[in-house]
C-alpha cells in the first residue's frame, strides 16, 4: 500500500482520504467544503484514476499492488455511502489474495526440485507456513472491514457471520500452532497435563489478543443489533438471538483484554501493547453498558439480580471504562511511555462517548422506559423521535450530574478539535477569564516546548541497559483533518445533551442557542448530505450529491444528527407559534432515516423501519487496524 503513494493515479485518492475533499497539501479542508463540484467531482476523478492505476499495474504483473487499489476504492465508496460497491471492492481484493495463494501452490508443483529442496531444508517448511498464515491474517483484516460495512449498512446477520468466521479461523489456527509445537518436540514426547503446547509458540506465530477480542466484541454487538431490530417487530422472532449470547461475547472480550493487559504490564517490552489492550477494554466496557441499558432486564429474571435496574449496571460499566482510561495514562507516565497521538485521540473519543452515555441515561433518554408509570409516553413522533422519552421532572441531583457529564464530554470534544486549552496561546480559563499562562507569563506554546524538552531529558537511545523503557517518543504522523471533522459532528451529541439540561432547568433561550450549534455541528461532515427542508430542491443530480452535511458513511453520526433535531423539536413544542419549526425539525429527522445513512441501519430483516435508540451511536466495532495509523 505504501508503494502506491508514489503513483500519481493513487495520490488523488489518498489526498481525499487523508486531507478531505479539497485535497492538496497544507490547505485548510474547510476552504474547499462549499465547492460542491470539487467534492463530488473530485471523488469521481479519484475513482477513475484508481481504475486506471489498477489496469496498468495488472498489465505489468504487479498483482499485489493492483489488488491494493481495490482497498483504496472501497474507502472512497464508503465515504460516499456506497456500501454495496465498497463491499464489492473488498470481495475483489479477497479473490486476488486467493489467486496469489493458487499461484504459490502452482510454483511449488512446477519447480525443478531446487526450490523444494530449499523449502524442505532447515526452517523452510516453517517459513512456508508463516507465509500462509500471514496471507490468512490479511484476509482476516479484510473480513473485519467487511463486517463493519455490513453492520453500518444494516446487514447485521452478514456482519455476524464474518465475525464468527474469524473466530472459527482463530480457533483452528491456534490448534495448528499447538500441534506444530508438539511435532517440534518429537512425537514420542508426552506433554504434561497442564501443557497445552502454547508456551513455545513464537511471538511471530502467536495470534494477537486484540484480534480475538475484536471478533468477540463484533459478535456481541452484531447480536445486540439483530435482537433489537427483531424484537422491534416480533418478540422472539425468526432470528432467535439469546440475550445471554450478547453478553457472553462482550464479557469474554473484556475479560481477555483485562487479563492480557495485566500480563503485558509485567514486561517492559510490552508496555505499549498494554496501552492498546486497555483502550480496547474501555471500548468493550462501553459497548457492554449500552447493551445493558438498551435491553434493561428484558429476558431475565429480575429476582436473580435483586431487582437492580440494568441501567445502573450500565453506568457502573461506563465508570469502569473511564477508570481504565485514567489507569492507562497513569501507567504510561510511571513507565515513561509516550502514548502516540492517534491512540490518545482514540482514548479521548471513547471518554467523551462514556460521559455522553452517562448524561443520556440520567436524563432518561434511552428507548426503554425508566418508569412503570403508564402516563410515561414517547415524544417526537414514534419511529422518527430519536428514541427520546419526555422525562418526568428530574431531581436536582440527577440534572446536575447529567449536566456535569455532558459538559465534560463537550470539553473533550473542544480539545479534540482545537487542541489542549492549556496549550493554546491566548486561551482563557472558565472562571476568571485570565490567560492560561504561568505567573511568569509563560504561554501555552512555550509550555509545550518546555514539556517536550523535559520528556526527552536523560533519554538513552539504546535504553538504560536494564530492560527498562526510555522516554523516547514514537514517530508521529500528522493526523488527517478528517479526524477533527468527525469529532465536530460527534460533538453535536454533547451539545444536544447540554441543551436538554438547560431546557429542563428552565433556560430555554440558552438551550435554543446550543441546539442551533448542535445542528450546525451535526451537518458539518465534509462527505455528507444536506437534509434541511428549507434548502430542498436544486438542480438534478445523478446519485447522491456529496457535500458538507450529515455524514454519508457513519450511522453513529446519522443517529446523532437525527436526535438533536428531535430534541430541538421537543423544545419548540413548548413555545407558542413554533409548531412549524417543530414539524420541520421532525421532518428533517425522518429524512435522515429514510434517505440518508440510516436508511438500512434502522430497518429489520424485512425492511420495516423500527424505532432505534440514539444510544447506539456510541457503539464501536473496533478492529486491529483501529490501533494503527496509516496516514
């Protein structure tokens, strides 16, 4: 993939994927967003260039590079919301991998014996097996991406099949590795009863824990989404997903990650791995909490659990996830490990989601009743209501806690988009309005330089000779502006929750201003679609127009955009002469479900639209590539 970057035909695609629709080095992405023709047309040109590059590389028998163009096209198609075409590109790449395997087998069959002799020499067979495993792992990486695309397009059953296939492969691969180890020790050697053969598996052969945890997490989330869609129409329907199976996958993933993280912390060489494992565990804890909150004791005997509301357990899991993120930072500081920027951004994104979930639950927003009172009703027009409930009067304590959690999430998004407040030149604090600088007038930029120098003091490029890590900073790559664009859209959820808190506290005018900001944020994705009813119409356009608007590729952002419009409509309902605004906002929310990224996501296996809680916007189908950076 890296080699493709030197080809002019591939650079346009990489420019769009790395720097937004405008492309070009060093320019602000926002400068190009209003020019719809450059966004939509630029993506079309990039796809045509990729096709030409693939043909040229194929003619020169550079099949591996040629097949990699399918991966780039898949990403571009996904950005445009063309999930079926993106899946087709991934299938082409899988077939190319299988073709390479067949060619390798033919080469072995047709050689003159020299290669065979070399292969059967010392280490030859093991090298062949490792190459075969590497190809299968590459296929697993593609399967993770296919499963994600199936899920975001609403094909949850197919996503589940992909995840289960990955788990089945990993189980067989582990058995093969153990048998190989037994063979290396001689067939006559009897292994101890407690020796499963895994102790001598080389690090290069061992399957990463995160692969298994990601697959287990995917199984749990896919079964959750299947169950929620099916139960929305026919309780205990055709799919028959057992609730216990949902939690089995999520809980097993969490346990494996936490145990592996403990083991990783015992070896300085694996401290960086401990960061990945902890981050993955915080994600599975977040997903487990969402599952508990949405299911809320359904299908279980309350007496067995002492009658405890599952939403309280959900908040306990989210608090545990926050504690894990704090622990990662503490352990990294104690171990003198510098967390790469992209992983820190992932950590803070998870943290913000956890705070939003806590605020959401305290406000009574999930699509499961928070009271057995028959007077409690859904607000916002049924299926288009964003899964929001009109809450009874909240206690001051709950409202305060919900507001605090939402504001913490909003602060995190502010720093994800604009950088640390403490490091910003001219920044002011929240209380006195004073510049965030030391008593000697040190500015944020100067503090950044000082802290950077302190982090490298005493650094030994070769280590300290005692197996201890140094403070050597890992190589950094500039993050794509699309990260910031995503977080801006996601911040609409926190803005909407803060606005709801103000509305419940009686500050309707402040709440409306925040809702306006939430609408703007949710409609700011560079690969999006406008949904504002006031701006409907315009010249005819074949297919989906790609422009600044509600994301075309992320149902998480689609749910957020839908919800903030539904919540804003609830506020308008309480004011005189605002019925038209409320109706327009609900129409926009429904349009996101009917025409946008949620078109397939909110429907069951029969294509019937179901009421889907916005709490699903915090679910995360992570994969091993989540912890890598390809910019």
